[in-house]
DNA sequence: CATACCGCCTGTTAGC
DNA sequence: TGCTAACAGGCGGTAT
């Protein structure tokens, strides 16, 4: 599942190849892929033709292509989205949703998404007067992620301590801190020795600082592993970096011994999904 | 406002 | 063997 490290691998790979190219033609093959673009597929296609990709940016799990005239093409991979750069002759994927061609480059950018939780839309870039920084309005409600140069730890810790809800919910809430999904939430909590159902308000400043530093650390490790794993002209992220298989401490490891203390890892239902944790290293809160 | 929960999707796997 | 149910889970909308 693409979380911040996987999206960043995609962003940097796309940026390396796509910046400077002019979009000539767009085909939407599945309407659900542009459901957030209310004006529909025809409008989506018409508005992009002729625009040049000037930069590719990311906040949390959202990425966007900066185009001429402060237009932005926003993309979210959802659960199963992929961006592929392929020769025009490459066979069509079963779950191909959107196809882009370029005026000056004989390659296709393809958005492929089996489960259609991902999608793309077009938005005006909103420029902040003081910083000169632009963010599409679709992304305005997303908090800065731990890799953002303007990310600030202290106000985040204060916010977490003010919330009477479970810490894992807060980690997954993209309006609090962005980029973290179920996998890296579980890994961060294990590294920091914090049980996922502890309330934000029950944790100390030091514990929360350790937690956020752990989150950044685990995602940096994943990024380092994933960033080396794709070749020049084929960008493919399905949440599967080499790191994914080798280095996870708790996620997907129910029953296996904790690498710190040897106790079996537990899997528990949480928010219609699951949490993995060590029952000894991550002590549960007292019953409320 | 803060918090909780559901529906959207499809391919794979576990279990009977 | 063949079927069904569970599971994967980010996110936006809605209910409390």
C-alpha cells in the first residue's frame, strides 16, 4: 500500500523523466478515476492538452504536477494506484484508467489502478503570498508531512496531547500529520514502544517526540530501500520496496517473535482493519 | 468542533 | 474440490 515513502519514490521517478514535456493528448478510460473532477472526463482531457509539466510535488500521499498558468494535476494512488512510463507500443494493462501522451516525447504516462481508490483531478494552485509556496486547494486540508522543510515537531506534539482519541487514529489522520498509513503507523508505534490504543492526551511530550522521530526514521529507511529499486524508464510502485518484505518489525508478523523481546506479535482488529504490536514492548492502556 | 463510523472497490487467500 | 467470507485500507461524507 503506497504510503509516503512509496509516493515519494514515484514522485522523484516521474520528475526525473516528465518535467519539461508538453501534454498532447489525454484519455480517460474509467470515469471513477476522475470522480473528484466534477466537470467530467471531456473537460479533464481538454484542459490538459497543450500544458507543460513544470514540476512534480508531493505532500503526504498526494502528489501533483505543476503546469502552466498555476494549474495543477493532482494524483492519489489510493490502495493500488501506479504510474507507469511506457513506450507507445506497450500492451494495455487490464486496469488502465488514464493515459497521457506528449507532443515532444514518444512515451506514455499511464495511471493504472486495480481497486479504483486512487484518482486524479485538476485544480488551481493557491500561492501563499509570504512563502511563494503553492498548494492545490484539493490538498489544502492535508497537514505537512515529517519530510516537509516547514514541518514543525513541537506544535504537532502539543496537538496530539490535546486530543482524547487513540494515538493510532491520530497518526492515520492526514489533517494532523500526513504520509503515514497503517503499515508505518504500526512500525512507528513499535519502535517507540507505544500501544496503538493509548490516548493522545495520556502520552508525554517525550513519548510523542520519540514517536514522531520513529515515524520519520522508519519512513526514511523505507525510502532509502525503495529509492534504489526501480530503473530508468519504468516507474512502478505498488508499495513493494525491498524494504517491505525484509525489514518490517510487526506489520503482517502475527505470531512471530518480537525482535526486541521475543514475545509473539499480536494482531488486533482496529478501525475496520488491523493493528500489529508487541504485547510486552507496547503495554496496553488500562480499561476505560 | 471533535469524534466515530461507513461505503467505496477487486483480487487473493483462508476456511469450511 | 468448490464455494463463501474475510481481508487488504485511504479517504470523504455523514452521523452523533
